[in-house]
C-alpha cells in the first residue's frame, strides 16, 4: 500500500547556539586565570625600582651644610616580597624590563620571607653607619673610638625587639665590660640557646639594664648559634648628629650614595657639578666600595629619573655600561676614587661657592 507524502515537510533539526560555546570558552578561561593567579611558583621578580633624591634623606644637626646645584640619587631594585603566582611569572617572562629569579637567589638560606626582609633592613642600617663614618673621615672630621659596642639595628620578632634601640651603646654583657663588638658577642654565644643574657646599655644620659633569652639563629649553617637579633658596629664618638631616612629601603647598596651626599653637604665644594648623579655601591667604614647585584635594573631606574651620570662599583661597571643607553657610567672602588671622578666632571651650572 502506498503511503501518501506528508502535507508539510518535517522541521529542520535545531541548531546549536554559538553563544553556548562562547560562554563555555569564557568560563574555562576565567577558571584557568583564577587557577594561575593562586598557584605560586618558587620564583621572584626583579625590575627597576624607584630612584630617591638622597639630599632629601640626609639631615645634619649641629654643623654648617652647603647646597648643591645638582643632586645624588640612590637607585633601587623592585623585588617581589613573596613567591609569585603562575600568572605573574608569565607576565614577568614576557616583560623585557623584569627578570625572574629563583628563591635561593633572593632569600638567604634558612630564612622566611619576613626574616629575610629583617636581615635586609639590618644591612641597610649597617650601610648607613658605614657611610656616615666614611664621609666624616673624607671631610676631615675626627671620630675617635669609645669603649662599647654600638647597636646599629634591631630585628623585629627577635628577643632584642622592644628591649634595645638603634644607637644604644652596650657597655656590659652579663656583668663583663664590653670594649668592642667582639667582646659583646662572646658571652652571648658562649651559652646554650635559650639562656638568659643581661645587657647594660647607655641610651643618651641613661644607663639601662635589660634581660633577654637568646634564640636559635635562623640562618642555614648557623642553627647552633644563639642570637638576640641585633647588628653591632665599632663605637665611635661623632662630632655632630646626622640622620638618614632610608624610607623602608633594604639592603646595603645605598652606602656609596649616602657617603657622597654627606660629604657633599659638609663641604663648600659642589661635588655634583650641577649633574644628576645616580649612585649604587656598598661601602665599609674605610670607604671601600663593593658590588651590589641587579645593576642593570638600577641603570634603567637612573635613566627614567633623568640622571646623566651613573657611579657604579668597579666590578660591575661593564654590566652597567651594557644596560645604559645615554648615561655616562663611571666605575669606582673607593669613596676617594668616587670624589676624584666627580671632580673631573664639567660644570653644568656656575662654579660658584655653595655658601
């Protein structure tokens, strides 16, 4: 039997909406983005940090100071404060101004990120003290040694926090007279970790005695060493007060910049010659300049700030010149050499007295 054809053709099969695929793709992309934002990798980012006008950070009390036509800049490196996310690592990988470094290259072995920041802060305090002493010697001021050990930094989260202060002069430890930093440390490390230590300091015109318990050093390889969380230096009598505001910048690499600025403000001679001089380099009490690392990032920061001269440690001058596009890069090994090189610069402003 023949079946007659239907009066109306069957409807076409329903078409899948393209929006459904778009929504699914967006959802997957969002999920992957969120996953990449929360998954961390053992890397840190380094890039050019801000440059600071050091003249605004150094303050002298009790001695005449002199202005300059130019200025000194300290240059910094911007470092992530924690391991970065997978997304941040990708952004850093494609950004030519940023580099990725392993955690072991950034954080001292055995330390947490917070403890590493504390050590960097102590390095800065030590750098400021060395810069001051080196500059005073360069300008002819006498800094005779005095008995005791000077506290130049106190780490947060350690026993000395709230007990000792930067500037304290330690005069006895457990009743024994302290003549220098070594004699202050000796009785502390002679006891087991967790032992009580009695420390007497001079703070201004007050004599203060306090008691603390030592803790284990967090540094890898020094776990058996008891510490209080302080940084000590040779005690010297200073002719006047100089304060340096480091603005939460860590590490020792601003030492040369501080020393040059202090030297400049204490002398009638304009060491800048009207130039914008960017500076990096560690410094010790004798004025020796040491390498800093990350110098290529500091060159970029200096150029962004408008510097026309860049002073770098001699060991890193080739690297600095390779990163510079228009800066005059000068390598130095000592504060005295840095001063000699600055005096060779042509004046960009009238060479009048700074008085």
